[in-house]
C-alpha cells in the first residue's frame, strides 16, 4: 500500500504519521488492535510493504494526534499494490 500526502496548497506533506489498521469493510469496524505506523518522506510519500491480504484502513495524523485524513475501508488482494493519496486540506 503506497501513496502521497499533500497539504491544502498541493505541496508534499513530510513527516505525517500514517497508520494502517486491519479493518472489516463489511462491518466498518477494526478487526484487531494492531496498527502499523510510518512517516511520510520529504516528498509526502509513504509505503507499507508485505501487507497481509484483507481489509484495511489508513489514517493520517499530524505530529501529536490530530487527524488530518483517513480512507474508507478497502480490501487488498494477495500480491496487489494499492495506492491511496490524501489531500489534507491544510
């Protein structure tokens, strides 16, 4: 799962905290308490590798815990690459 995060002016947002949660798209609920976290790079890019197939959701946070953006739940197929870009509006 990879993507890019931009601010309200369309500029890359570096250092955003990006969380990946296991999520059930059918119920709209988190499957378990696991969270993977990475930071976006200086170009606003992030990448999670070797993600388990199944349902997921991405959340983007500023330093601290302010939520900037989140995705709807989505399914990842085995061996597939998913792209999710975010415009934080800030």
